[in-house]
């Protein structure tokens, strides 16, 4: 089992792969990860040309401090395999992650993994490209545990609400938040996917929020996803970037408190103690495990 890279994923910004202007702006943004899209954002007549535009952007724009990703077309289309081959043959050293949409089962991840492995061997590449997979079909939700464990190249799963809604037949009014459905419409889907990710040792990313003018609605969805264990969320517009960064960045006072607690417990262990009092709170091994999530995020984000 190869060690997966630890990346910041508080916000993953979607950018049409056929728009040179938007890709240039994305490179200058504060997004942790930018994915250049060949799928939904690009019309069928523009998909082939978009590959070359993406290669050019990857090579010539300044992506310092960002994870560079490409979302290919889904594997049922005639575009997907050539998306991978073209981008990897011409810009492999500039790509960090390939995002695979509409994954149905582990076999889909195997296919992309195998093709990437062949290209990397051919080009004698020493750095492996990672994978993220979109969970946006009911079949994928049924198979989410096997998908999460399918490859050591897989780094994260993403909940794709739009296509998933169509797959399940969810009422359009409910998606927009204007129905009588009680509570969080996405709670079960998020919960199930996040559990699968945690069990497999990969990260969970919340998907897009369509109304980019509704900043408060986006903030609420970020918070719901964060509470359950997601480490970030998609942004479909630059206006959403700062909201997601703030939502998924641990507060500095929480980081400092976690470090204090972990240090105090480490000292207690050296003294042979199993539980101690820190600022009036009982601290034991379970407490340290809980704050470990904050400490891990702080390390990845270099806080």
C-alpha cells in the first residue's frame, strides 16, 4: 500500500476547460484545488479542443500553492479514455489529480488506475497521479464502500448532488430548499459516504451548491458537511471560495487547545497516568483521539 499525499482540500474550484480566461483567473485564486473540467462544463462539440487548452493552461499558468486536477468525461462516453491519454501524454508532470465522474463501482476506478499506470510506465514517471471519484448515482451509493477501498491511488470521494438527484428521482423543489421536506436532504448520503471514506483512510468532499448568489445557503451546507466529517466542498464560482476556506479551516484557538491537550496527555503517559485534568476537563486517550482530527488538519494546512 503506497502512502497517499496529504493535500489541502477545503475548497475545490470548478473551471470550464475550454475557457482560457477562467482558467487564468482560477490559477490566481485562493482555492486549494482547481479542477479543469472536460465534462459537464464543456459542450460535446468543444471537448476535443478543450483537452489542448487544458494542457496549455497546466503548462504555462502559475499554479503555485494549488493542487492541479482535471475532471475527465464519464467512462460511458467515447471521450474518457482519450481525455486521460491526451492530458497524461502531454502534461503528466503538471497534473496532481484526475477526477472521475459517475463512478458506479470499483471496476471503474480499476480501469482508470490501470490506464494511468501504463502511461506512467511508458513515460518513466516517478510521481503518481492521484484520483478522486464522484459519487453521483444510486448504484454508486450502494457500492460506496467498495469504491472507497478500490485503489491506493484514490485520495477522496465527492458527493455529486446534481446527478445524484436525477438518479434517485429527488423532487427539484426539495433540491432548491423550497419543499416541506424536514431537516437536511443530504444527511444520509453524506453520512454514508463519509463513513466509507473514513474506513478506507481517504477524504470526503462535499459537492456543489448551485445558487452561488446565496452565500448564506452555501455557508450552511459547508457547516453541515464539516460537522459530519467532510474536509472541504466544491465551489462553482469564485465568490464561494472564501466561505469554504473559512468553514473548513480549524479555528486557531481550537488548534492551540488541541496541542495543549495532546502535550499534557503525552507528559501524563510518560508519568504512567491514564487520565488527567486539563483546565477542568478530564482528558484520556479518547480525548486525544478526538482532537487528533484537528491536529491533522492543522498540519496539512500548515497552521
